[in-house]
């Protein structure tokens, strides 16, 4: 039986879906523009990805408290509009013959910063909107939508790139943010904003509230360390795979899209199974099993080669990895929301996202240098080997069963 989560959730889900589809339709467009239009090197492509993540992450530390004390729907709408204006500047500059590597960097920074703020606001609003027992279902739907978009977007985007070029797909991505803003605008009902002491205003200590909360909770701390390392090591190889498949092995755009589109169907299946598996076997067992499995499969990318065998290798390895992620991610996202009080959700999510992006940016640069000194395939193999150790950081059963950490006196007064 399908669980009904209400019309407001439906609009929030729709807004998320349309922007996610737009993003995945344009998947690979930035690297393609950098490689094919601006003739950037492997290191330059890695720096392009890393710079946006790093600067956005630094800015996001101050955005957490700002988002926390404001109504969340207006914040989401504003961030969507900012992303629209930033991304739409790329096709405009291209048509005018003014597109540069520097502009790609600036757009990456602006859109990355706005994405962190949007995610923090939407996560806090989701916790306000739904009961605790509905969060796993809701996160499963978000996760499933993400993987369907991942499956459909790259092949369609690859075909669109082959026909009309990568700049057109960037325009589609920009329009998706505009539609997302309209979807959030249709949500009716209450909103949430943490109260703030107007006498003291924003203090420097407020910027670290999310960080302190994560470190104080054993389960959140271990989930945090596991997630940033897994995400960082996987993302570090993304630009290198683009260079390897597009630059060295000369995969056409449609094959490049298939290599990442077909495996995403496993993510959709995993997301649909996640809540059922938790109900049958328990969250700790499922989180542990699939937390281990998602760290094993990336090593298979060490065997990627040119031609059809290489394409099949990417599809199989990514398919196994993404299926495990589709099961693991809704459980991990729900655990994080349930262990965070509503008046700290935006700060915890923005801090989590900011540090994750800083780690990803650092590892992208490091892996770009490794690829330059060795080869993209060697650097990808090294990432796969290091991922084998990350499951050791997963929470233990005793950590998941422990209650949320008690609030300090200052936090009680702030609440």
C-alpha cells in the first residue's frame, strides 16, 4: 500500500524532481565544455570541479545559521532563482563568444553555494512537514527520483549533446531551477524558522553549532566521517573518468551517457527496497551490509578499458555500486534527520554538506595531480583501494540505539 504524505510534500517532491532531472540531463556538460570547447587538461577539469566545491563550502559555513533563522520556503525559492541566473549565463556567453574557463569557475561556485543552502532549507522543511515515521518513506522517494533522473538524464543529455552541443543542455538545466522555484511557490501551509535572540544577533560561535552537534553524537560522527570519505573518494574519480572515457578512450557522448545512465536503474530499485529491507531485517543490519558493499565495487573501475568491454565494465561496476547506495542512502539520511532537533537541522545539514564538499574538492585536486603524474586509470585504482577501509567508520549497533545528545543550556534557551 502506498503511503500518502500530503499535497505539500508532493509539491516539494516535484520541485526536487524537476531540478534533479535538469541537472542530470546536463550531466557531463561542464566537463564536455571544458574539454571540447575550451580544450582544458585533466588537471584543469579537476580544478573546475574542485574550486566550485571548495569556495561554496567555505561560504556555506555562514549560510547554516542564516538559513536556520529564516522561513525555509522563501530560502528555497531564492536559491533556485540564483542558480537559474548563474547557469543561464553560460549559454548566453557562448552565443556572444565570451565564454571562458573563468566563467565556468564562477558559475560553479555560485550554483554550488546556492545548492548547499537549498539542501539545508529543504531538509529542515521536510522534518517540519512530516512525522518521524514518515521520513524513511520520503527519503526513499527522493532517492528513487534521483536515480531515475540519473538513469534517464545522461542518455538523453548525451543524445542532446551529440545533436545540439553541450551548451543547450546547460540551458535545460537552468530552466529546471526556474520550474523548481515555481513548484516550491505552490506549497501551502506552515513554515519553520528557529527563533533568534535579536539582542545578540549572529555570533561567531553560531557558525560552529552544526559541527559541535555532529561531533557530540557518536552515530552522527561516524556516519559523517564515513560519508565524507566515501563521497570524496568516489567524486575524486568523476573528472578522471570523464577524461579517461572521453579523452583517452574516445567514447562518443551517447556511450558516455549510457555508462552512467543504465546503472542508475539499480539505484531506483535499491531506493524502493530500502524501507522494506529495514522493516524485515532492521536498520543496523541493512546499513552495515550495504555500507560495506558500496565500498567494495568501485575497485572494479581499475579494469576499465576502451571499446565495448570497457563500456560494459563501467555499467556493471557502477550498477552494483549504485544499487547499494540506493539502499544505504535513505537509511543514512533518515538517521541523520531523526537524530537532529528541528531547530538545528539546517545548521547540521549545511555543515555536513560544506565539509563534504571541502573534502571532495581537496581530493579532486589531489587525484588530478596523481592522474597527471601517473595516469587517470592509476589514480582511479588508488581511490578504489582506499575505499575498502571506509566501512570501519560505520556506526556500531550501540551508537544507533543511543539517544540523541542532550542540549546545552545555551541551546535550550535558543530553542
